[in-house]
C-alpha cells in the first residue's frame, strides 16, 4: 500500500515528468536523424534483426504460434479499447463520401463479389418464382 503511494507520488513528480519528456524528445530526434541518414548503419541492423526474426518465425512453429497468439490478443484488446474511436472514424469517413463515390469505392473493393451476389440473387429469385408458380398451378 505504501509502495503504491510512493510510486504514484514519484510518477506525479513534475521533475520526473520533465525528465521523461526530455528523454522521449531526444529519442524521437535521434530516430528522425537516423532515418534521414542513408549511411547510418542502424537501419541496416534493424532490417537484419527484423529479417532474422522473420526467419525464426518461419523455422519455429512454436514461436510462430506464440507470436500469432500475441498479435491476435493484442489486436482484439486494442480494438476493444478503441471501439468508439474506430466507429467514429469509420462513420466520419463514410459521411464525407458522396453517394456516387461510396458506390464506386464499394464496387472497386467488392465488385466481383457483388456481381456474384447479383447473379445468385437472380437465379435464386427465378427458382423461387418457378417453385411458387408450380405449386400454385398444382394446387389451383
């Protein structure tokens, strides 16, 4: 209990906040400088590390399963925490579209599927109509 109070007091201390903000700012500036310098070896090291990790994921099914589980759990958690923001973002984006733009976007993204749905709807509708007509003829 006392440890929690000390932790909270320390985290609320203005000098600690100022110090952590300055560290964060310096780190961001160093990352920007590194990214802007094509001769910096840091990017090559990062790329090699990421590629090595990718090879390990391919070669080690257990590691791959753990990574997949972690990514899935994290994505679900983030989506759950950000549900309102995600919904608002989508709603705002769609509201900005005009009707023809929305139809065009949907058609581009799911055009083949929409065509399949249209054809299926036509075929199913025709078959349903044929069945209803046939039943009507048999009963009438």
